[in-house]
C-alpha cells in the first residue's frame, strides 16, 4: 500500500512505534517503508532511544534499526557505521536479553567493525543458542582475524544445529583468497559426518573451493544419493574434478524432477566441468 500522507509528520520514533504493533498488516509495512526514507541521523537518534528502553522488544528493534542508520556502503558511510558500532558496543556489556544480544550480533556483523571481535568472543559460551548464532553473524565479516576465526572454529562444533549451520554456511561462502587455514579445512572435514544434509553440503562447498581432495569421495556419495541438494552441485563445480561428470549427468533424468533453479545450477556445473575436459 502507499505510505499514508500523515506519516510525513511523524517522527522516526513514532513510525517505529507503529511498526512494533503486533498486527502484521498494511500499516506496519507502510511505517517500515516510511522509515527507509528518513534521514540516517533521525533514525540513529530513534535507535539510540529504543536501545535505552526497558522493553527488550524495543531494544531489539533499536539494534536492528541501526542497520539503516549505518548506511549500506562500508567506505562511503564509514563514520556513520563507526558511531553505530560504538552505541552497540557500549550497550553490549549491560544487555541480558537473548533476543536483543542476537540482534546486536547481527547488526555488528552488518557494520563490519573490527571492534566487535573482542566484544563478542565472551558470548560464544552463552547458554542461549540465539546469542551464539548472533556471535557467529557478528564475527563472520572478520575471518582474517585470528581471534574471530578461532571463535568460529569453536562454534562450528557447537551443540546446537542452527549455530553449526550458521558457521558452515557463512564460511562456505568465503573463498580461499579470503581465508584458508589447516584448521578451517579440518573443521569442514569434521562436519561431513553431520546428519543435516545442508551442513554436509556447506562443508563440501568449503573444501571444494579450496580444491581439497578429501572432498571428492564424500561428494560422490552426496551426488549419488536419492535426494541431492543444490549446494552439492555447486561443490562439484568448485572442486573441478572431471570424474564427477557422470554423476551430474545422472541428475538430469528425469528432467522434471527438480525445480528450475536446481536445473540451472546443474547445467552451469556440467558446462563448467565439460569446458575443462
């Protein structure tokens, strides 16, 4: 729906109040759309007020709102990102609510401020998995930092599946030029025994991007299975081992068994490997 005209007269904090309503209707989305058009300084002030609220729900929204206040470009908006990080980091030590800590971790990850690394590391053993997942998101932009990487390696063995998945999916997206250590490769290898097919596939992608030969046999098993997910196909393309071509060709029959995205990724993988032959 269109943004109501009277929203122009409302402050950012009033728009947030509308967006916080339990009813997830058109007015809530209109308020969020109106917020996206506001000046970052106004949004920053509103986020700061929310972070001081006695309501954990409002504090979580304040942490989330700092993403908008920070700006999308790391270089162009460096100063605004830095001040948003400072607000979050100053509030982090006093925060006790798990949902707020999780959102703080998410926002610190978006801001990509290196000061988040020592601040978030003490939370890696927090009893609530949501907080540990937020730590992962906060540390993921800093794989070149030894402390951040060590913490992510520890969380890759976390007792909660969602936390392990967050680590593996994030690290699998990063190429060898961003981060590559024996410990990282071993962490990927360890996760190949996971029951969760998504975690196994993320681990295979991570190993395959580094052309680690230990990925070959587990990847063969994944591609020969009855339910092959798209990440396994992406891992085959990244590993660039021509012996995987017959298994990829097998997945094309019958042609209607997979969705269009799977078929597109499969076609790209086959074309890529055939170009190496």
